[in-house]
């Protein structure tokens, strides 16, 4: 009895919302995000509480868009980058929704959407919600150095996105009235933890590319699909460095993805105009780009079938100090337009 | 469309293993654990690597008991208490099993078993695995003070268990040859994050009791079951303080659980002989007690039907410093003996 790597689903992402900070709202996708705060504080006194507030605002906005109440949501999957995932717990506590806390680093957006899709596709609940976030200021002081220190960043370093995304998912069997097209999760692959051999915490893209490679190849091998069956293969967040590495690694495996490939960390900032070095990253990066830019294009039919992979680096500052390599994981969702 | 809180499952926990340190092996359940290391190091040079090694050993032992290979396991749910859940990622990476990282603090054992039970009950994979751990020494230096500091502990403080538990779960529909009885997960409840109003990090039991109350009451209300329908209602890890509070809170709601109630944090250490104050705690506590003591009694039919709830405190040292209250969550599994 061997396992199949690809899990069938039939889940509609029927509402979503994005909340971002100042730098993100000045980027190329700036006017697509639902809520923006140029000072990144969202009315809170600490960066950690600001991040929690972004999660609360994101879920609240998604629920408002779809006129869904908290007691209609059966399960909430959430996670973030902070120690003990406190942005999620504190940000979402007041909703009173059954809560499954996740830790998948920057892969958590795909991880939470994947589990939400499973819950509704297999009839375990009617509506599931997925919420993830990251905040540049809370991440910098936890993972790197206090902002006040003004440390110089390596050319490959990625910029943690200040943002939160929330998604509401239900079975695609349900015929619900819809003015626009629908975005349906058809298949999923749960990632395997990969050891990249990279020890440089300022080069996460390189560390995570092998995880994206593993997940993509497992998907293509089992399904016999090819990269050109898709309008878009989008990772989050390999950035410029990791994205180039993934394209090369995939080519070596016989898959040419260059023509349809993009990365949420490349899409969210303007590389020339904004000083982001390797591109964006963080649980919030892929979440807000998916919600604000990619899903609307799928719903409108501009993208008829895509692969969305979020990659996460599963190390901690302490594990790196102890000489460990950066581990990574990548979860995949195949998302289709339905009229 | 209101949500139902109780999810039906039909999942057999068909193998498990427990790995513990010195203090746990000297406790009342000491000779029941599969692997023990009196120096808590498991051959590693850092406490964090020791904890990872315990996870690896636990899963390896459970797989060996059931003669299951890694490529037969479709999904691995894992988590721990360390920042960025590094014990799980590093400890389990070499198995190459599709990996879903969780963060539920000390509730992670129930969280991982619950998701494993859902995966196999609804046909998403044939075998799922759940692995969790905690380590006294890695937890003390991350959450409290370095061991060398020799800080005095409050009377209500709990002792983080050095231990890891692993569980293999498959659909209970499958008729597999078994010399002994079976332990089958029949129903589950996903916990809701509760705000206890407690700010004292040395009184986790009090902070987590309201979460156990909420989950238990939701289960009893929806199923119309009563406490005396069960041979055992066991929490992990409210300890002595939190256990007393839960019993009182339940009584106020009209449920008398005192006669069948116990707590993994009370069972694992000898209160008189071992200096543990409030009892044991940690992701590893409920995992090793469930694996080594409770499940074997269910399989033998000494316990015909039980409720297992693991409770987790969802704060971080930073969130407490910022004046936040301790949040908590409790996930529930109803486990039945089957001949």
C-alpha cells in the first residue's frame, strides 16, 4: 500500500481579504489590497499587536464580503511567524471559531488553505477559514536585529511583508449565487521537509527552492500534467534568487516552467523603485498576493488553471546558531476557474 | 446553516510509542515507556537536538512496532513547544513523509491525533502519523530562565515533561489482524481559543481550565452524553491546580466529572516523591501518558470508552511582557475499545 501524493479536493475559495502596511500599498499591487495602513500600526502600540489586528481585520473583511457570520464557520486554520504563533491566537480569539493552529513558516498560507479545502471537500464542515500574517517589524526584531540597530541587509535577503490574508472556503458542490466566476481548489499536495544544505539565513530563497522542486515534481509525476497545462505557476516566497534557482532545478528535471512562472515575493514590490533586495517573504506575502491579485484573475477567467505553492523555511534563529541547516517545505494547490 | 461542533470519525490508533527522560522514567508510569534516557540527552549535544532525536526515536519505534514503512504513511502531523517548532521539523525530516506542522502548545498531541483521525476516516490517506514532544531543558531556557540560574518555582508552576509520543492512525473500517483489542477514535471536537483572564505564566493550569470546560460542554451538549458514560475523562495537562478548577467549573455547569476525571500531568510524576509542584506539562506529557498507559488500557478493554482532551496555553513570553492574558485551547477525542 503506497501512498498517493496528490489529494483530490472540490473546494471553492468563495471570499478573501487582504490587509497590508505602507510599503506594500506603495508597490505594484498597492491599489488592489482591501485595507492599508501607511504607518503599519493599525492603531496598536506594539508591532506584535499590530500583526494580530491585521489578522482580525482580514478575517472580518472576508466575512463581511461574503455576509458570513463567525458561527457559520466550522474550522479556522491559522498561523504566522511569531514565536508560539501569537498573532493568530490573539488576533482571532474573539471570533470564537474552532481553531487549528499551524506552523509552516511562509508556507502557512498554502497549508491553511489546503487543510480548509480538505475539511469542506470531505464534508467535515460547511465553511472553513484560513488566515495568515507577517509583519516586517515584528519579524525583524524576532529573527534578525532590532530595527533601531539599522543592520545592513545582504543582497539575497528578502523583505518580510507586512500583511494578512484571510480566505473562506466551502464545498464547490454547493450551487451558490455568484455574479462573478469561481476559484476552485481541485488537487493538493502536502510538502515534505527538505534539507537544502544552506546555512545562510539571509538566503531563504535558495534554501526553499528544493522544497518547491520536490512538491512540483511529485505533482507532475503523479498527475502527468505539464507546466504548459497551466496559465500560472506561482510560488510564495522564493523571491528573485530562489525563483531563478527553482526554474533551473525544474529544467534539470525536464520541466520548463519559465514561461508561466512567477513568485509572490517578486510581484508585491517594485524591485527598481523599492529597496527590497531579494523580494518579499513572510506568511502574509503569498496570502495578500493570492487574495488581492491572483484569485480575482482566476475568478474573472483571465487565469483558467494555476498552481499555487507556498514555501516555508522551517528553521529558528537558535537552530542556525547550533549549526543546523535551513529546512524547508512547500505545499501545493491546483486552482481552477469555474464560470 | 449552523455548524456542528462534533465531528464523526472512525479511526484506529493502531500503534504508538513513547520516549522519555530520567525524571519521567522514575515516575509511577516509568516502566511503561518504550525508550528512556536517564540523562535526557539521547546522545545529542544540545537540548534542542535531544528533543528532535526523541521525536525521531518515537516515530521510528511506533513504525517498527507495526512494521510500517515511511512511504506507507500519507501524512505526518507534528508540533512542539520550541520557537518555530524546530524539534519536529529537524527530528522528522529524514522520514520524507508529507509534513503538516502544527502549533497548539500543549494541546498539540490531541490536535495532531484529531487531524490524523480526520485524514484516515474520510479517505484522504491510508495511514497518518502524529508526533509531539517537549523537553524540560529546552523549554526552561526558552520560556523561563536558563537552568543554571536556578530560579525558584511557584507552587502552581508545572514541570515540562521530557518526552515524545508518536501515533499511527488508520481507518477502523479496515479489518487488520490484531492479537489485542483496538482503540478507535469515534468523535472529535476542535477547541476554541479562550481568554482566561490569567496573566500568571506560572499558573498555566488555571489559564487552560476554561478551554477544557468550553470543549467538554460543547461535546456533552451536542451528543447528550454524560460524564458517567465514560470510564475516564482525562485532560493533558491541567495539573493539580487546573484539574481542580476544571472539576469545579464543570460542576457549576451541571456536570459531575470528579469520579472519572484524571490529568496526564498528575499521572506522570509522583507528587510526594518528585518535586513537581503543579504537575507535569508540555506537548510530550499527554503524548507519552496516552501512548504508554491510557491506550494500552483501552486496547485491553479495561477502559471501554474515554474522553481525551489536551489543553494548550497559546501565549508567548513576549505577549505576556506586553500585558496580554494567557489564551488557551483544548481539543477533544472520544476513544473507544473495540475487541
